[in-house]
C-alpha cells in the first residue's frame, strides 16, 4: 500500500548516502523528468556538471541501484528512478517551487468566482490544478451529511421555481432548485424561509433532509408544506459531491500512457472514483502529501498523487495525478497554494 510522503521528512530506514550519490540522483531525477527516457552516464555527467570521471559516476549509480533507488532493463542500459527512489527524492531532496505573483493572482481570481457553492468551487479547483500543473486535477468533498446547517435562504427564480440556499458555515453553501406546485409571492417566500430556519438551522444535513420529509410542524401551513415537499423530492438522497477531475488530455500526452490499455486503466480508475477518493482524503489535514506508485489499483501503479486534505467545515481534498516522474516541485507548490486558498474560502 502506498504511504504519504512529505518533503523534509527523512526516516531512520534511509540509507546513508554520501553527497555525491545524492547530487547525482537529484540530477538524474530531473533529467529523467524532462526526457521520460532512461538516463545514461554521459548524459548525467553533462547534466550534473560535477566534473566527475565516468568511473566515479558509475560507482555512485551502482550504489543507488543497490539500495533500490534506480533500475535498468539490462547491464548496458540507462537508469530510471524506481518508485522507492522517487519517494526518497520527495522526502529528502525536493524543494517545492515558489509560485509567481501572476499564478497566485490566477488562483484567487478563479476560486473567488465560485466561492459560494461547494460543488462549483471544487470543480473550478480541479480545472485550476490541471491548468497549472499540466496533470490531471482532482477535487472531492466527502459526504456532507454530517455538516451542520447554519443558515437558509429562499430566492424566487420564476413563478414556479425557487432556489434554496443551505449555508454550511463560512462561505460554503449547498443549493437546491425547487419546482413548486403553485407560485408564491415574495412575502410568502420570506415567511416560509423564516419558518424553515426556525425548524432546521442547527441540525446536520441528514437531519434537515429527514425533517423536510417528516416534520409535522412543516405541514401546518400550505405554503411551508409545499416548499418542504418540493425540497424533500429534490433532495431525496444523501448530500454528496462527485470526484471532480479535469485535464485527461494531459495524462494522454505522457509517453508512459501512450498505450491505449494503460491510458484506459488510468481513466477507468478516475471514472470509478475508487480508490482515488480514499487516497485523496488523508489523515493529515492542511498539508500537501505525495503518494508515489499507487499500488492500491493496478491501473494506477505507474502514477503518483499529490494531495491536500482540506481542514474546516467541508471535509474533502484536492490533488493532481500524474506519472511517477511528474514535476513534484511544481505540483506540491500548486496543490498547497490551491488547498490553502480553498480552506480560507470554505471556512
């Protein structure tokens, strides 16, 4: 099972590598990330710029291969980092990028445009993550059934349609479009909203959903009864949001997924939602984490996931899915920034 890794968190089981192997390994990871092909000694010597002899480089690479951080198809082939090697790189050698002022402004502008509605906000977040990392952007809110209702508003859309806005605290809302049996005047809407607030605010969304269908106090006045019935019909299932994903074309552009079978396996896992929905929502909130090589699903074994679990009133997560050689420095910086901004908007 893949485990989350965090930059700056070496552990006691890491081998005691010297500076030279560490520097060469970092250079090899960077070069492989750019080219997506095995790295030979000559290419590495030019990229590393360390002035080492071919023999010194071969010895360092052999050491890295011995500890399981590099692999190669045969004795004369170039080397590629293993999943274990990428995890070591993330934990001990990686420094997240510093995003430009223009990117930070884009994050704010994009998210603020959808800041009121949870689903719209998460959908925009997945698109933003994809566009900024050129990977597959993901966003998910766990079931909202246990979130508490802090406010409720009704707004007429036309004669027989209205918008019910369920406030979940802070800026987070859930909206329902209700179809009414007969039109209501604005004054009647305000009266109905007041009754619903009195009876529903403070309960969890599961309790609110049940009360709309069964509370006898909501059936005493015809206008309240009509709105409660319409809400119960529109809201007959638990409040959940789908796994939003954006940027499938970026996955398709990676040579690792050039084969139709490999690409189909990844996209199939994304469409199914599981196990990505479980992997996205990790135990540590408010910090980006990396899972390298998702062995929970055969179709995702060549993928890594950078995720951020959202603290606050809406329990969920965002992340990006890409190949093992993804640009972790960029992905971590983007996911951390978008996650922190989402947390502010939702709380």
